[in-house]
């Protein structure tokens, strides 16, 4: 952890952006637990739960073709402030969702909220390579993942108790309040990066990006390998597990919070353990370890306390997979295309997560067990390991350092 604190001390802009990340992400998870608690209290079907989980990613997919070009044509701070404003209002209006007849409003608000969140994330991730390089960039990506995971851990755990004690509406209000604080802090940050607005229109920039990708196939492969991390979109799976196995022994909101918090604990600890060990060749083993961890979760799923333990193990390798594959992509593309390539990369990642959420709901309603579904996800990570091994042999991939 000392390396991360040292980096924050040396890079004041990164320090301020990281503080904003911590607050915004922490607030976001209050509403996440509240949303799934509300859905389970409404006794909605598995299809609705899976659809809501898919909506969390679908908005980012739809906007990605345009968002990258907008990022490359707009000052990052101004854009990020606009996006946080959308998150504030979308979160506040969640308090008006009361029963099944209001599901249409819930769908719209989740779509808008997550579209803004995804856009903000893409903007920030395209900003980091302009501020940092090499080992610093890798550490910044790892730090971003740790902050996300820490916020996820504490936010999910505390949200479970807040929803249990005070209800979902208080969670929504707290979430919106967190975004307001993030907005104020970001407004005071001076983001000093070179920026020159392109005279090219959005359509031309999109065409130019596809030409660039055609000339650099390794970028496409790195985008695809990063998308495998989308298979860890377990929100629908966790909600269905709680409803099927644990609802009779513990409050829904508490079970959701504890399961997500357990996995996020692994997400925080993982990069601290693995960051000095990981390299291009060893990433293949990380994919395999992720598969074994998911299979362990499938085996222990019916026991709530053992499932908590397995959730920690599942989280251990996910953050390293995410941060390392993201850094590889940033390292292996030209700076001119950062915004656009990162946007398309996020589109593939979110597509993978949305597909995972959809298939979890589809298979669950087709009489397949949750354990079987989880085992299938584990096999997918084995395919990822084989694919990345092929990429290393067939493509010229620069090392991060």
C-alpha cells in the first residue's frame, strides 16, 4: 500500500480525482443494494431482476460509439461535472419508485444514472494516460480498482444495514448527497492537461477510429480480452442466490450487502498481493485462478457462510484482471485515440456484463440451477486464459513497464 500512497503524494491531481472517486463510488452502492432489495420486496420475477442488472450496463453500450469522440472534443473537467449532475438527479428521482407499476420509471432512471456513470468512468480512464505513464499508470489503474472495490465493500455492507434500519428511500437520498459532495470537490480541482479541440466531426472521428483499429489488430484483441472481466457481473446471480437460499435465515438487504462486501474484500486485497507478481505471461494463470475461484463458489453456494468465504476468493483475482488488461490496452494504443478506444473498450466490457446478466436470468428461468450457471462462467474464464496465451504468441504486445 505504501507505493499507492507515495504515488498519490507525488501526483496531486490523481490524489484529488481519487478522493472524488471514493466518495462518488461509496454513495453509488447505497442505491444498488436498495434497488435489488426493492425488487425482491416487490416479488418480481427472475427476468425482471436480470433485466435490471443488464440495464446497469446497457446504457454504456449504446452511448459508447459517440462518447469517445465527445471525450476527445471536450475539456474533461467540464464533461465530468455535467455527468455527475445527471447522476445526482437520476438518483434523487428513485425515491418515487414505490411498487411494480413504477418499474418503467426505475428502468429509465437506472439507464440515465448508469449512462452518466459509464461516461464519467470512460472520461477519467482516457484522462489518466495523459497524466501518467508506465509503472505510474499501472499503479493508478490498480489504485482506481482498489478505490472502487473499497467503496463497493464498505458501501454495500453499510447499505445493507441502512436499508434494513431506515428503508430504501434513505439509501437513495444518501447516494444523491454523496454525488453532490463529489460535484463540489471536482469543481474545485484544476485539471491541467494539454487539450486541443479537434476540427473533425463525430462521424469522421468514428470512421478514423475504425481505420486505426484495422491497422492495429492487437488493440482489438486486447479489448476483447478485457471484456472477459465482464463475466464477473454477478449482481443478478447474487440476488437470485439470496432469494433462493438465504431469505429464510437473514434479511434480504443484509444478505445482499454481506455477499457483495465479501467479494469486494477480495477485490481490495487482490492487487495488493498480486501487483508485483503479475506480468504478461502470468496473466494467463490469473484467468485460470479466476475460473477455479468461481467453481469453488458454485460448490459452496448453498451454505451462506461458506458462500461468503468463496466470494472473497472470487474477488481476489478480478481486480488484477481488470486493471492489468486495461493498462495493457492504454500502453498499446496511440494517445490521439485514447478517448475513442477506451470508449469502445468499455462498450465491449459492458456488453459482456450485460450478456452475462441476461444469460443468468434466462438460464435461471429455464430450470438450470444457479450452481450450473456459475460453473459455466468458470469455464468461460478458462477460454479467456487460452485466448490470451494465443494473443501473446501471435501479436506484438508491449510490456507495461
